[in-house]
C-alpha cells in the first residue's frame, strides 16, 4: 500500500484516529465562542454555564487528540519532515493552551467571567483553529484556495 505524508500512523479500523478525534474539540471551542456571544448579548447565566462545560470538554478531548497526534508524529519520520507539520503541531498546542487559560478565565464569578477576556480568548482560539485547519490541508488544496481568493 502506498502511504502519503498526510496518512496518520495511528489507525482504528483503517480510519485515522487523530482525524476522528480532532473534530470534537473544534466543535466544542466554536460552540464556546457562540455561547460566549450569547451570554454577552443576553447576560443569562445559562450561557456562561454552557461555555465552561464546552471548554472543559474541548480541553479534555483536545488533550486526547493531542496524545494520539503526538504518537503518530513521533512514529512517522515522513510526517515530521512535512513542511507544515511543526507549525501545525505548535499552533494546535497554542490553541489548547489558550483554551485552558480561557477555562480559568471562565471560572471567575459573574459577568467578568466571559466579558471581555473570555470572549476575546474564545475568538483567538477559533482563529488559531482556522489557521491550524488550513495548515493541515494538503498543499494542493491550500494553493487552490489561495488561487480562488485572488
């Protein structure tokens, strides 16, 4: 079987585990941004509660995805030599660290738990995740996207 650089080493039933796991924290962190905006606009504590639960779940799942990704990264030399591998790994780690810091910000009481610091961190995490996603695309897809934007 021909393997390409983008094929992860850790698999479950012929499916890459990292690719399956990394979607869940991404959804949690985007949903955190949505619930932060909802709290900012309505000031209902329900949204703050949703945000902290989403952040917690996202951090746990991102840690799990990071461990699986690290195993694949360490085991496959070709993956480590890919041009975007290190920036992708470091940007993913940055998103996780910012989300952990955001969880601590959200643990404060009252309005200041979300506005403005928590909301700002949620926005930054989503932007970092967009960059990480773009870095994870194959080079042909990135250049096609950049070509379409021109």
